[in-house]
C-alpha cells in the first residue's frame, strides 16, 4: 500500500466560524482531541499538544491561520526538534460552508518525507488513521455545542 496523504471529510452541524475556532483554539482542541493544548493561533507560533498525564507530548508549529476557512500546522517532529517542513507531518483543516453547517476536509501529509523504514511508516500511518477516525466524530459532536462569539 502507498502511504500518501491521509484524508478525511466530515459534515459538521455548526457554522464555519465556530468550526474554525474548534480546530484552531487550544481551549476547544482539548475538548475533542488532546487532553491539553498550548499554542497561539498565529503563523509561526510553536506550542504543544498533550495526551494523558504528559504520557504523549507533541510539539506543534502553526503554519496558516485563515479564518474561517483554513488552519494548518506541523507536528510529529523528531524528538527535541521544532516541527518544520521536511521533518514533520503537515495537517490541513479546510472548511467549506454547507447549508447551515460546514464540511471539514482534513489532510495529513509528509509521510514519505519522514524517512521512516517501511514498518515504522505503516504503523504510524495506521495509528493516525484510527486516531482521526476516533477524534473527528468527537469534533462533530462538540462543535454544535459551542456558542458563537
């Protein structure tokens, strides 16, 4: 199997402005994805996503912030390195209005560029597939509960 871009598309019963906040602001991210998150929603900002009691910590570098349409970031860099193009996975959340809701398209790329041996690449890819398949439905349930700001 070719491990290219990992993509998912979901419809969310909330306006793009709300969905954008839910995917780009730490106080919302920790409600559906990581247990904690700390970063500024600004291009070039560096922060972290945390699962468990710091059992898993991933550095994150924000790349693009285009409300309410697109939020991108880099993550999964080698230990001790800041995520940047070429050493990390690149995640894009693209949002498109759909009636009174939003279609969210997730793309996670950069798999081949990681330079992992085949078995490591396949295990990481499958782990992220199952992760997004678990977390995106949580986002779908959470976003409609967020009040417009």
